[in-house]
């Protein structure tokens, strides 16, 4: 399994390096290999990258200030299949459909991760 640095993962997920670091620090998104001091940086799997993309979408769609609790809980427990085959969840009156497309021939690329539909 290929692991990505924070910089690579943030580029692939379409979120800032700072945001991804903050999520790792607060437990919003725990990397596959958490950082241990300055000698061992965090490493992210493709599933982590998919989750970061989905969380980033939720944060951005809420005005950039917070991530809806239900959506965050669903995404944190979702498998790669769940994220790429579609998730639907309801928070309050809003229903969100999330479908990530991954085109991984050799390596995922920034353009390969995108939100296909939201309602």
C-alpha cells in the first residue's frame, strides 16, 4: 500500500496542508501513520485521502467554518467502496449525496478525486 506525505495527500485531496495538519491534530482525520515528532512525519493512505476530500467538501459546503457532525461520523467510518460508490446522509433538513470518483491507473492524481454529486 502506497502512503502519501501530508503535502502529497493535501494536493490529492484538494485541501490545504494546514487544514490537513489541523485535522490530524484534532482527530478529525487520523492518518494511517500518525506523526511522531519531527523525525517521523505523518503518512496518509488512499482511503485517508478520500476521506480528506469528502470532509473538505462538507466543510466548504457549510461555509468553511465547521464540518456537520453526522457527515463527519459517516465519512470517518466509511470504507473506500462506500466513498466511491456513494454515501447519502441526512443532517437536520439537509440531505447530502456524496460520490467520489477515483481513477487510479498507476497513481491517483489531483484531477482523479472529485465530488460527482451533491443534493
